[in-house]
């Protein structure tokens, strides 16, 4: 794996997800037609960057990161299939119902992510 392939992913996630309004987080390719539970694919850093798949539950103001595939380097991948998109969506909904999740927060200096199992 190329070190540069995922070197900045933590910074990109912090800069994108921790500084956006709900309306801004709805931006991206909508993989469903829901306004209450948009399932979004968003590119970060343009070509050669990252694709982030996430579910945004407006009612509870929660965002669920689902999948963060690298686009370049040895672990790089093409877009995932429609079947994989559907599987991820269903799997995340199951995890939400059963509380099998991790909560991500910013550290005190806002430069690191802290993961808490729920």
C-alpha cells in the first residue's frame, strides 16, 4: 500500500464532516431519493482522492460513515456495484437498530479522531 494513498484521509474526514451544515452534508451523489435519510456518495480531494459513502439521518441529526474506499494506490478500487451499495445500506440500518456502532469524535486539539464503541 502506498503511504500517500491514505495519509490524509483522517484530515479530510475531519475537515469535511466536522465543519458542514446538514444541508451541505446532503450534497453529493444521492444513492436514494430520501430527504429524511439521504444515502450519499461524496468525492473528497477530487480525482485520485477518496469516495465516502454515508447515511445521514436528518431526524436524529446523525451521520453514519459506511464505506471509505481509496481510489488510487495499490488498495484503490473502482466504484462499488449497485448490489454493494444496497448491501451497505441494509447493513448499516441493521447496525443502527442493534447499536453495533462506533461513535467518532474529535480529540481536544481537533486533529485526531477518537472512536468509541456504542
